[in-house]
C-alpha cells in the first residue's frame, strides 16, 4: 500500500513538473490591458551579477495600467517592499506554474486591505506574505493590480515571470511562445575577441585579448574585417559581443542561443531556457566579466570556466578551447539566435602559430594560489586578512593581496585603517568572501564601525560588517579595495509639511530621509501613539492619512524614527491638523 502510494505520488510529481516545463501558449493571456505591447528587457539578459529572470513590459511611460492574471489560480505570495520587485504578486496556477508581477503601484481592493492589515499587525512597512489557496482566487483576465514603478525600478513598467511552482525555476516565456513580440530583426554581432591560455600549477592564465572588427554582409552573414585567418596559439578561446533588437523599440536585448563550430563540428553551445535562482549569478562566468561590466552588449565567453555550472551549455567539447597546429587552417562558424528564432552567422578562419609565437605565462615563486574547489585564508598584515571559501571562484587564480596606495578620504566618517587591495574588481565572485580587520577601536566608535569599499579616488561606500571583540568581520561579493571606518553621524529627517500645518485637504504627508554613508536600515512612525505604515522609495517617505484613518478636525501628534546601518538613530516629533 505504501509502495503504491509512493509511486502514485512520484508519478503525479513528474507529470506536473513535465507539464509545467512544456507550456501551452493558449493557457495564458497577456498580463496588461491597453498598452502598445513593447518590451524594455527580455529573459536571461546579463545584469549586474544575475540573469534577468523575466521580461519587462513597457507601460507607455505611465503608471496605473491594468495588470491582469494570465490564467486561473490563486495569489500565493504578496511582496510589499521599497527595493527589488517593490509591490509584487505571485499567482499559482493549476498547471504547475507560478506567474509573477513586479513593480506594481497598487493591488486590487481586497488584496490591498489584507496587506494594510498585515503591515499593522506586524508593525512593519515591508512584508513578504504567503497566502492560502482559498484566500485570493483569481480568474484569467481578471484585474489584480495596477502597473507602477516601485522597488528597484528605473521607470514605469511591469516585470513579468512564469516559474515552475515546485522548483521555482524561471522559464523563458518568449522562447516558449507564451509572449510573442513583434520581432523580425536578427541579432547583431558586434566584436570578436581571442584569448590564449597557459596553465601553470593548475591556474589558467589568460593572455591580453586580441580584438577583431566585424563586418555585416548579406542575409545576416558576418565576417571579420581582417581577410586573412586569425592566428591562434596552442590553446585559446573566443569571446563574442552580440546584441539584439525588436521591432519598433530602441532597447537592446540579450541573446538566447549561441553555438560555435570548428570545421563543421559543433564544439560550444550556450542556451538559456530558464534557471533556478541559485544559478543566476553564473552569468558572471558565462561572460567575459570585465567587458560585460561596461558594455551594453552581451559578451559571451565561448569556453567553460573550471567552477562554472554546465546547465547553460548543451554542448561543450574540450571546455570550448580551440587548438590548431602550426600552419593548420580551420574554419569557425558562430551562430547567434534570439528568442524569436531570428539568426545571424559569423564565419572566419583561424591558423596555427609557430610555438615560439604562442603565449607563455609565468608565476612568481611566492604567488598566492586560490583554488575554486578549496577554501583558503591569507593574512596581509597585522590588521587585514582574507578568507576565500570553497565555491567562491569560477576558476583557480593567483590572488593579489596588499596594502593599497590609495588613501581613503571622507569628511563624514572616521577612517580607522589603511586601504587594502583584495585582488581586483574585474575578477567576479560567485559567493561572499570574508575580510577581517583586527584592530582595537575606541569604545564610543565600536557600535558604529563598519567596512568601506574604496574607489580609485579614495571615495568610500558602505560595505557592511560587524565589530566585536576588537575585530570586524566583513563579507563582500566583490573583490576590490576596502578599509575600516566608523560612522557616527545620524540620518536626517526633513518633513514636507510645516509644524502645525492644516492637512485636512491632503490625503498623505511626506518626509525626506537622508543618510551620509551607510543608508537607512529601518524607519517607523507613530501618530497619536499609534503605529502607522510608511511607504519609502528613493529617499522619500509617505504616510497615507486617509488609509490610516487620521481625522477628527484636530491636532495630531506625529513621531518619526529612523536608524542607519551603522546604528545611528534620529527621531523627529511634530504635529499637524486633520
């Protein structure tokens, strides 16, 4: 009996999972009403340290467009935040998928009332709530919210996703034909780069790149401007910069599928059909990271790094490394395909160098080697040391650790240590490393001590950390330059109304919040000793007087409290009439 139940459960799980992966375009409707149907971003684009997990719909430059449920289901999660997706809804559907709607301006009435009650029950302006299946049922095409610009949004739009409910794997809904943008424009192939590789003591050392101009011919066939074959060494790989466009839009988009062939044999393939969020940061290894950081194009490395996942590579021969004997000529063909099946091709030839011309690396005898699959720790001096856990690196590297020549500069924080150069910011990290500062700090500064990142001009940015027992342990997901500081300046509160102002004609009041260094960690307000919810976005806070039922044609006492990330607190007391 138990065995039969187990196999039935397994069969149901497999059926649901497979069904969720093979999406039926007719199951879903468009998530917006009364918009022109343009897109500002597509699925899988390379973002800072992550893939874009959905597609962004333009809302014609305004907020307040109707957002509708794309299929029957129920609201499973509600997010109300001043960062990330801002106001967001998650809807579970019977076919095993979840749709996600981000950067909303407001929810439908019953959801909004529930959110307001939860914020007050928890006395927390930010909430992330899971809902019961019978709490908020929705029908396909039913309005669930209005579009907006909340959270980490740079302009009015709707961020939309479809995920596998069981795994939370995001799915490429344009490639699945769920969303069908107008697009007959093939990807653009911009630039080609070649790197040689020499491996010493298990460390792949990369040469400086040689870059090649690309020329577009007929029928989306591209060639290198250089007519003669590209000279290649004993071992090397290519990086290609590509971009995509869609009709009637000036936006740039990411590439969906990229293949490379040598003499007609496929040796490399990249494709992004979807991912779970633990894989998102691998975008840093799929790209040539230093160029990707400053480029509007997708900068794809046609090779596999030691510590990178293989999920996005259906084909990978010899880790993408190209070899050619001396004077051997080979034909290379790169094919770039967008999520609407438009294709461009780059064709060129390579020719093997003489061994004496090939790149040869060298290592100092005292080089510090950090391996991607082993943890290591190194002390720079009596103050600073570095901890690099296992799985942080995408490949073995020679780590450069030293006291920096850059002098930290700030008029608003106390600088407590020299700056230390922890390798360099052009090498990406998959997880956090630890930086430890061992230094006795004056007692009055200890609660406000933190780690700061230092740019090339000596300017400082807050980088977290906690000081305890004469040392601070900071964690960072980026190599760079860091120092120890103390921030003792409290944040400021500037009300957008006058003391005692008559606010009976206002539906809300505003306050501007600023901090000199570490940023606002928490904020709370009370009116007539009753906690009230706050909406906070880009330095400005609002209290909705109407929703808080502040009335009575009388004077109301308001108290506002904010705390920054270095523990400095500011309170402000005032009053108004409503």
